[in-house]
């Protein structure tokens, strides 16, 4: 039977109300654009501070990358600490690391405080496919220990095989502080919490234009086909889905496609055999595989990024080959679901936080680390709107440049680069 081309997350999502579209004009202190983790977190933090918030989502809450991702809650950044040190200097790079750990704790706190049922499960494993990657995880552990991030554990091949029943891996690094969740239910939970704090959420409300106030202190105007929101501040959190609403920052991110599949239920015994501690797992290749067990004992398996465009028809054969390479014992287990989505990357893979105008903030470029960083970004925007922009401004100092030639002409270059990285992954 052909897998259903729909996210397993959508099938298992918690009930959510259908929220009305924006109709007519509204006034607010802050207008948030985007209903993923970044937007819902921003709305929640602002509403908790007493601001009147309107959130506009073009589709439904969590419909984009936030509700389709691998679900990992991880500290750190896709670009790595060494690059952050080159971009900001070692002291600020270290601050960003500490704030990412804060973001991880913030996610756990939100889940507990708002009773968000999103299958929170502790543990993450980075696993090595090549010998050189064993050196990389050993160096990473030494750095983490020096920063006071203790409790991680290096695993050799034999120790790893007692946890992950795959012949593919040579060893790895276990992080008990990282975790994984049902990302759509997490996002929906943040939205419910934001509404409970007083935020007004509008779905089916695609933003067409954002006009900063004509003079300092004047209200900005956010326009949709159905109406307008006039606000003292705007927070743009649409990321890869923001489209032409903010053309000046659009060229600084590139939407790339990534894919996932869900197997049929494996049963408790086989699930326990595959990943004994139920941690999330990701390899250290540039074109990586990542996987974890669901609450109903399916294997959720992701990977196979595409820079050339979203191709839903090509998901299953490629993902089947990748999954069987990791777990050959699952070769006869059917795939029940297959889906893809777009995430936003920057040229340097560092997050891109900043301002389009004194009263227009934006969060984008999470580059695959969105669940933690988007939640933290919401807290930082709320701090900045409240007059305490010190932490937000450290992120805003990260230098970003647009993709050369724009998105259309950058894609062939990225496709060629991906071919090189695939070759590099294959080398010892």
C-alpha cells in the first residue's frame, strides 16, 4: 500500500479550534506574523507581559515547518560554535551557547507550565558514520564539559549497539538534556497558551505588506486581503513562508525541502530493540539521517534534503533506501506516512534576528534548529519590545549576506555544493 502523503503529526494532532480570518481593521500593541513556534512563542511572551497582541497566520497554526519537523529539542546552532566565535568573538559566541541552553530549558518549562501534551522524551544521540566523526564528538564533549554542560557520555561502537540496533554507526555522543517532542502538538500548545494570556489569533490571513510608521513612534500597518492591523510594533516570524511581505530580508534565507516517513507500528518489543532508551538520533553527515520513536512505536525517519525544490513524489523511494541502510531489519516493515516541508537556511547557517525598522522585528534563518531557537527568539523579541534589547542585539550583530544572484540563481550553486557534500560524506 502506498504511504499517505500527509504528516503523521497532523493525523495525531490534538484537537484545535478553527480560528477566524482577519476581517476589517484591528488595533494592537504588537502584530505577530506567522503561526509557528517563533510566532506563537513571541505572542505568548508578549501577552504575558501585558501587551495587546494580534497574530496573523496565512494557513493554520503549525501548518509550516514547525508542525512537520524532526521534533528535536537541541541546544546550539547549525553553524557551530567556531563560526559564531569568528562572527561575534568568543565571549558573545559563548553567550549564545548559554542562551540556547536557556532555550532548551524554556521549552521544557512551557510544556510543564501549560500542560502541553506533546510526547516529551529526554535524550539525543549524535552518531558517527566515519572515523573522523568520532574525533569530532570527543572534541565536542570536551568543550561542553569545560562550559559546565555535564552529563554527556561518549559511546564506542559496542556501547552504542546496546542502545541503537544499527550496524552503520561507529560510536557517538549521548546528551541527556536534549529531548524530542511531537512538534505540531507543541506548537498548538503554545498557541493555546498565547490565547489564554490574551493574544488574538487569526488564521487564513496571509500578510501582503508591512508598512512601518511614517514617523518615529507612529503605528505600523500590516495588510492582508481581508483587513489591516495597526500596531506599535510588528514581529515577522514567517521564515520560509513570509514571501514578499518583507522583500528586503527575503534574499537572506533559502527555503530548502526536507523529508520524513513514518513506519507502521512496530510494537513495544521491536521498538525497544531498535532504540533502547527512546532517544532521538542523528548522524554527523552533512546530508544527515535523523530518527526517533513515536508514542505509538512507529519509527519516524527523516533526511534527504533538496535545494532544487520540493518534490513530494520522490519522497518514498529515497527515504526507503536510507531507512533500510540504517535498519536493514525493517526492510519488510511498510511505511504508512510520508511528508516534506520547507525550512529556512542562511548562507552562514547562523540565525538571522534583526529589525527592518525601529518598530519592526524579525526572526528567521533557524537552519534546522528551530524548535529551541524559535521559542527563545520569542522571548528575546518580547524583551526588546519591553525596552530591554541587549540580548536581541547580540544576535542582530551577526553579519548576514543575501544568497548570491537571488534564490533563482543561487539554487544551481547549492545543488552543486550538495553534490560535493554527499561525496564528502562518503569519504572516510
